[in-house]
C-alpha cells in the first residue's frame, strides 16, 4: 500500500465520530460543572439538560446557555468532584471529669439544661488522721448557652448547694449561685471552669468542748466560698459520652 493511501486512511479514521456517550454518563453529571471534550476543542460549564440528541449547558465563562449536538461530545470530565456529606457530631450529654485538686465531677448537658455533682477525694485523705475527716461536695442545676458558631464553648449559670463537714462536729451547708464555662471537643474531650458567685452558708452541729463560737454574717459568706472552692469542679478535664443524632 502506498504512503498516500495510508495517510488517506488515517485521515478518514480520525475524522470519524467515536461511539456516542451513553445516557447514564451524561445524566450522571446533570447540574454539575464539567469539561466537555468535543470534536474540535473543548468547553467548560454546567450541564442543565440531556436529551436524546442534544446537550444543554451553561458556559462557565459567560453564563450563556447553549445547546450542542451530543454526537460532538467525545469525553466528559467532572470538575466538581462530589464530596461525601460530613459525619454529624455526636450529641454528648454526660461528662465525667477530674481535677488536680482532687475533685471528681459528673455533669449533664441537655439542650439548655446543665447539672452537675462533685466531691473532693483529696480532703478525706489529707484529714483522715486528724480530729475528724473533712468531707465536701457540690451539686447544682441551671442553664447552659452556646458561645460562638460551633457551640463547643458554653456558658453555665446555676444554683447550687455546697455541703461541707469539718472536724467531728460541724457541718456547713452553702446555698448560692455559681457560673462557669466548659468546652467539649468533637472527640469528647472536655474541660471546665466554675466558681461560686454569691451565696451564704449555715452551720449545723455542736462542739464537744461545750462552747460554740458565734457564727456571723461574715462567717456565713466565708464558709460559702470555702465550701465552693473545695467542693466545686473549679478546673477540670475529662470525657463527655455521646450518641449519634
């Protein structure tokens, strides 16, 4: 076969159309940005409609809507690769936390409700050999409000009771309002910070020595803050358990 005939055969083969793209391929990219490789050149845009013999597309550069012959389309390349939907965060309700001050706490977040209970494990250990074991704790319930767009930081305001037992005969009960912040990461790690804001304490019990010192207003306020600092989850970290939405 002569060189001229070979060249003519190649030219005819290159000018022939490839098999038309199947409907499934084109319908899979409707409403998506694609690159269409044509017989001559290419164009980029969003596929709007697919018909039996035509393809309607909005050109990316000009936003012009045109209709082209499907037979001219040799290949379709997706430009915007679809991303899998993000995995929703778990709803985390119950947290278990501890601090270096010896406090262990359990708290609950449910919508705008915040409640907690805590106790100090270090106090009984340090006072076990004295005249009486000291015991302290705290329990509170109130509201919680998200801060920022993610809501991982929350503001807590709550009413609380603060029992405190000292020596072998005096027990104090503080009542007041506390506030704080806590943060819960996507992984469940949580940190919290709370403080007693305002309140007072009452005293129960009688000294075994036959004399009880007076218990004035200043003493009431002082024991409220002392009970709060010793029994509340002042600065804690831990883990908040959760479930899928």
